[in-house]
């Protein structure tokens, strides 16, 4: 199982859009995916069609009351499960302030879920991908995600000052890796809201490559981090689909947004990617070739 925290302390950079649509693409490719919503704003939950009113169990009950994950999770599609958030989560930061070991509550709860909460591990608890959508802060909720994850994906919007704040974010991963989770690595940066026509976007991506290149061969968690080849272009359909509680493949399968997230999923899966994924609405094809040069073509099924 790959456990991936999707973080950036800046808001509006594409964390939730990436979590939900990458999760949907991986699920379409036949992977079993669990999304954990760690943002009190609960945008990922809403996007996946689950809106809690504060009375039903959520991740809050797992973190603060020790409720098992299995009692909170919901199936939100084929191969796709959600641990939802709600506004109660906003209080978790304060309520956990004096709790010893508060940084690793999610990690322990996950171990419980995967091992079946005392029961023998079952197929129902097995996932190929766990995607954790974080809120716009580096507080205790994001630290819980970093402590539970093996990998970090950083969505980034290529505008002026985009790299500003990245060092702080990376330092946080270094701190977590030193103190709580030595396995943690930053896999890569996903460039979102990309506009290839602008010089600025291209300059930011070049700066990003140069920035990451300076850490190669060191022992920091981002020493091997890459900029994902797939850039997520600005696409109005991606902005529209959350209000329908639908992912991009259900809402607009022929959009560039669907093509980009399908390509990103193929890149994330790497050599494990199937050559062809077919659904009622979509074919995703990976031409044979070296993983690094794979390209994804996406055509609607006619
Ligand atoms: P974050 O979770 O980092 O705060 P979101 O994923 O919620 O960011 O994205 C911020 C806003 O931008 C949302 O309204 C979302 O629908 C929109 N958005 C995200 N990615 C794209 C894109 N590639 N094209 C157009 N709109 C996008
Ligand atoms: Mg978000």
C-alpha cells in the first residue's frame, strides 16, 4: 500500500482537486483507494458526495474519541472509500493540544484499520493507495498525515512567489522524518492550474527543477523529489465538478481535466500501470515503453 500525504500550507493550489481526481483515476484503473479528508473545511468529502452535518461520525471521532476507522469510512464509488471530515475537526487542534503522542494518532488508527481492529486482516481493509488531503496549515492534522504517510505529493500553483513557502514546507517534512517517521520521502511536486502559454508558469517550473536539483544526493526527504511530468492544466470543468459531488471522470470525461488526471495516475502508478483501462465512458491507454517516457492517451469510448 502506498500512503501519500497531499500537502501545501497554501490554500487554493489544487490539493483537494488532485486528491479527489487522482483517487478517482486510480480507482478507475482498478486500484483500491482510500481518501482521508484531514481538512476541517471538508472539501474532499463534499467533492466525493458526502456532506456531514456534524452529528455523524467523521475523522474527528477517530482522532479525538479513538473511534475505529472502520466505523467512520464510507464507500463512495467502485474501489473508492472515504474517511470523511466535518467542521468538528477544526476543534481537534485545540482538543489534542495536551495529548501525549497526538502526532501519531492517525498512524495508529490506520494500523488498526489495516489489521482489522483486532480482527484478522481482511480483504475489505486492504488498499493499494491511501491519499490524505490536508488543509492549508502545517498544524497537528497535517503532522498526523505526515506521520502516517510514506510519501508526500506537493501540489503547486505556478505563480509569483510559488516557491516561497516551499522551503518551510520541506523543512517540516525533514522535521517529521527526523523525529517521527524516518521513512517519509517527498515523491514530487504536481504543478496545478498550469497555463503553458504563460512565460511565468514555465519560469516557475524551471526554478522548481533547479531548486530540487540542488538537493540531489543529500539525505533530506526531498533528495529524490521530481516535478511530475504531467501538468494539470487550468480547466473550468475541474472547478465545476465539486459542486455536483462528482469527480472529473463522472462529470466531464472528455475534458482536459480528465485527461490530465488520468495521465497523472499513470505516472504515479509507473511500471505498475495497466496498459489499458476501460470504463463505460473512458479508455486510458499507456503505449508500451520505458516508464519515464510513457505517455497517456485518453479517448472516450464510443
Ligand atoms: P486546495 O485544496 O489546495 O485549497 P483546491 O483543489 O480546492 O485547492 O482548488 C482551489 C480552487 O481552484 C477550487 O475552486 C478548484 O475547483 C479550482 N481548481 C483546482 N484545480 C483547477 C484546475 N486545474 N483548473 C481549474 N480550476 C481548478
Ligand atoms: Mg483543499
